[in-house]
C-alpha cells in the first residue's frame, strides 16, 4: 500500500506544479512506483510541465465519473516506466469532482503505486478540499516572500484542521545573493515564522525555467543545483536522512556544488 | 565593527521588516478574529467599565496582538483606555 502526498501552497505561482513534477520524477529515479495527479481541474498544467501534454486521452473527471477506468487515463512517462500522470480536466470546473470521489480514486491508486503525489490548485476553496481529501501527508511549498509565507501559514492551519498533521515545508526559489545581503528572508526566518519542519530548499535557478520549457523535469540534469535539491527532497520523502545543501558560503560556493555532486554519485 | 555599521545604517534590512510584518499579521490571521467580533468585544468592554470610570474615547486602542516577550505566538487582547475620572 502506497502513500498519498499532497503538494500545496495557498498562493499561486510559487512552484507547486514544478515541485510535483520534479519530486515525482526524482522518486521514480529512486525506483519507486509513482503516480502524479493534477488536481487543478480547469487549469491543467502538470501535463505540460512534464512534457506529456500530447498524450492525454482521458482525464481525472472521466475516471471519477466512470467514463473510463483509471488505467486507461494514466499516462506513462516513457523516460521512466515507474512514473505516470493522471491529468486534470481542462474544460470542466472544480466542482466536477468531490472529496469522496478523490478519496476513492487515491485509495485505488495507492494499491499499485508507492507514492501518489497530488498537485493541489491554488486557493482554499473546493479544489483545495478535493486535493487534500485522500492525502496521508502534505508538503507545503512557499517562496521567501511575505505573501507566500502568509498563505502557507493559512494552509498549514487548514491542513491541521483536516487532520493532516505535521506538513513539511519546501522553500522554493531562494535567492542566495539576496539572503546574503539581508534583503530576503532566509530559511531559518521562514521556519521560525511557520513552525513546521523543513523538507527541502530549492534555489532560484534558471535551469528550472529552461527544463520546464523543454518539458523535462530538472532532476534529469545531474549538474543542476535545483535538480539536486529536488532529488534530495525525494530521498527525504522515502525516509532517508539527507543533509541540507549549503548555499551560504560565497568563496567556495562552486567548489561546494562540485563536491556535493561528486558525493552524490 | 560589522554591528556598528548595521547600527549606523538607518534603514533596517528588508528581511527583518518582512519578518516583523509577517509575525504581526499572522497573529491576526491565526486568531481568527473577525472585525465584527472585535467590535463586539470593544462594545462590551467599554460598557462594563463605563459604570466605574470616565474614559476618553478619542485616544483609546483595543486590539488583538501578541506580547513582545511571549514567543508562543498566542494572540493577546490589549486594551489601552485613557481614564479621565474614576467614579467613586
């Protein structure tokens, strides 16, 4: 029996979808059977981020309404046979699925997958309630901005109210140069405010934009720092203890990356 | 020396401003206190003290905040109500 993890944030545009795609791919690289679900009905995006947009036949609404079986709707990623996507519907709205249907769907998928990752829509309305319905655990994505941190706090409260306790935090798009100047909150500041445990820090990285442009998750790139950050998060999800990447030492910054990369191999 | 620079620099680092502003706003967010509830609290507090004191309504401040020394983040109801006369 697998585990369902919802990736959520409250605020839009902080990188939920990119995070879901990358952690999903990284877990698959670790040999896990992974299914990623796009729960953002009406604003389908996980497919294009993963480069699977041309292969959609059925979607999540087709599955829950019985138009097709789950297996027919799952799109297998040809780059890893362990990874599959259940796309969102693009032409329906968030009320096309209800929390009970989601629970049933996720329970079903957990039988055949080690991890079911749910990409939650922004906001706290029906789409959010649907996305968290079947989740065992939650990952909250934020960026070092006041708006994103405030929304993350609200989401953490709502997750706890829904009895998804101890959500883990990802600080995304950290700009090391700005943190050094004291003009951006650092990871410790954000941890202090939100009082939840960290599961990863992803630096702001052009590589994420470029790889998303191409529809290939950044975790494929051995040399990218963000890719390594996502691979580390995946390992932590599996229960492995992995030291956090150090972004703070300017002098030997590049050295550190090289060192860390050679350790990783 | 570094600290001295920081002290002389009149503009605080923006990350500290962000942190302080967030801490304050989250107390409100977490307390789940609607403006209506705060109004109700105000009304009741004032009506109960008005029996005993004359207060100055122009210069009072009733709000939900957090204390400076309490790191638990629990909200605190703070009322600052200047008293003109004690009714004896």
